C-alpha cells in the first residue's frame, strides 16, 4: 500500500457508533447465549461470568500466562491491554473478545471442553433447518437457466448468503431486488479475472458457516465443474473465531449436508467430495486467519499463497475489514488503492454490516443517506468490488 494512503482506525468510543453498540449491547447478550447453549460445568460458568464482568467494567485484562498463544497476544496487545475495550482499534478489541471467550469456555484447555465449538449448537441447528431443504431445492430450478444466468445467480447467492433474513436464491426470481441493493457492482471484472486466460487457482476466503457456506460451496462447485478454475483453495479459520466463522469441521458438515440432499444439490456435493479427494479442492486453516490484524500484515507464506492465485475472493464483512483496513476511509477512496498491497488480483463479496467503506462515489453516498436508514451496518446492502 502506498505510504500516502492511510486513515485513522475505527474505534469503539464514538457515541452512537456501531462499534460502541457491539461492546455495550451485543457482547453481553452473546455471553449469556453462549453460557446457555451447552451444559457447561461450574468452572466454565464462573469463567464466562468473569469475562462478562470484565466487559461490564470495560477494562481489557491479559490472557493467563499459561495460554498457548500468550506471547503472541501480549505482543499484539502492547499498549492496548489494561485499557478500555472501546479505546483501542475496533478490529483488535473485537478479535480479543472472541479469543477471551474461547478461553472462558475451555476451548484450548486440557479439560473436557477442549475443542468444543461454543457456537456449534447454532451452526448445527441452522444446517438441520427445513429452510435449507428449500434453498437447496432451488438448485434444480437453477439448472434450467442459461449458463450466464446461472453463474450470475450463483454469485449473488454467495454474496447474499450471510444476510440472516434472506435465504440464498439462485433462480433469479429476486434478481432485480438483489442487484438494486448493490452499492458497488464489479461483477463483470470479477468474472473476467476468472474467465480470461487458462483456468488457474482460485482462493476463496470463507466467512460464516451454515447457510452462508453452503452457497459458497455451490459457487466453488460451479468454478470447478465448468472448468473456470483448475483448483480452489478454501481458506477457513483453524478454530472458532467470530460467532459463526467457518472451520474445517463446518466445511465437512456442509459437504455432508450437500451430498445427502436430493437432486442437483446432492450432485454438487458429490462432485465437491471427489474434488477434495483429488486435490482440486483444498482447505487452508492458517493461524493468521484468526489474528487481530489486517491482511496488509500477512506473513510471507500466506502472501505466497495469494500471489500464486489467478484470483482471491474474500467473503463477508470481517474479511472486508481486514482486506481494506478497518479504518475511517473517505468513502470515495478507490478500492484499488487500499488493496494495492495485496499480492494478486482480488475481489470482495460483502454485505454491509459495519462502518468501513471504500470505493463509493459521492452521488451514490448522498442517495443512500437520503433514505434515512442505517444502510452501512444492517446487511440490507451489499457490494462486489474487484481489482486486477
């Protein structure tokens, strides 16, 4: 990134801001939900209650010195630990909250809760829901579309998959609504980066599990089965991170769900299952995926991975924040400028659920603000941004 391209970090101490609401409202509620989601033992209840107290006191305490990653977080937290949660950069503080939540549930400990996903019950219930059956059945209708329409529908399905109140659809019955809600649409450039030249490696940085990961996998199947990609590398989190972030276990659960479905969904699941066995679909679970840092600070091995890709697609709001930097950018700051550091072509599929924003012109901004709705943080709008 050019040295002249910079902006202050988004903080949680701005009255009325989305970030402040996360710390004051969302995190206390989330702790109560996690406490009740599994039959935790008294020691886990006590640890979760201590974290709730820490949040209420608004002072970040260090990890226990015995934590396996104590040194890393102590380094990342230099000058931050001991301060108020809201007085340090939002991305860092939010990441640290989830790391401490895992500590409180015993995820990394030596006891019986080691490796138990505290968000697992929510993920499992979502996959078992009957709504997923209807969504997967839509793939049968999608098969009747022209190749161009089907590709467009699958991309929109992946884009909108993490909008909690909107099941993904690939029949284009609501295409007009979905496209109208796009703040930026670089889909033509995205497809040209995939289709121009010989099929190469496509990296996909997954976001959420469950009903978002399913349409992501269907899009991956399209890239492989249509010969648009020779290989897809799906990057997921090595362990639970934010509420529903995808892990290798979540990928396996979604593949089982797809492969067990009737019709076109089952066929896609079977193809993806084979692709995993053949090495054409591979998983990466790099530790940096759970670091409280922007991708500008990625380690060399991850940089080399992305540099070898014909295109990297980042999914979701958190990956967007890490891609462009969770900073107070002027909205018209070009996407290509803030991603100039990234070692290859990159595209972002994102529904807007936080304040960071780049690549949006003044006219579009004025029109959206005139509606008087909080369109930046509610998931009602989305963007497809890309650069070669």
